[in-house]
């Protein structure tokens, strides 16, 4: 019904946070205007602009995919109130329940996977320096 709106809300927040972090990292000389890292990731780690970009892409990709899936099944329509569940007042609690369970669970799972991936990526990047030094 509307579970993708939870990830959409998180995607909006992450996009805003990434813009603020990018601005700060640009001022510190960590990234350029396009968000490309200027410092050596093997020494300083992967910059937060890039890491938040990964999360942003995961979230927006999921939102777009789920939007089209819901549209395909007729749960989202191109006219107000846009969500077919909003037409029937008895469906609104069901929709909110789905958002609170499925939507939140999806958003938390995607964020948790992103967190693990960022940790693993930093470990791999730092290990590559150690391996190069030992060789």
C-alpha cells in the first residue's frame, strides 16, 4: 500500500544530510564539487559523502522500484488521493499498520546492511595498504 513512503522519508533525510556533509568535506578539502574523494581512502578511510551516497542510492532505488510495483498493482494512482487505501476510511489503519511494520522493517534492514557494507569497505581499503606495505 504505502510502505515505500517510509523509505522515501528516510531517503529525503539522508539526501539532506549528505548535502550538508558534502559541503563540510568540500571545505576541508576531502571531496570536490562532484563528491569525488580527494584524500587517500587507504589512509583516511572512505569519505562520508561517498558512504552516504551509497545509502541514498539504495533508498531512492528501493523507493522507485516499490512505487512502480505499487502502481502496477493499482495501489497508487495518478490522481488524488494518490493512494487507493485513502479512498476507504476503513483501509487507512491497515495502510498505517503496513507502513509501521513492513515499511519500517525495510528501511531499518537497508540501513543496517549499508552500515555493515561501510564497515567492511573501510576494512578492505585499510587492509590493502597493509598488504602493500608488507609486500
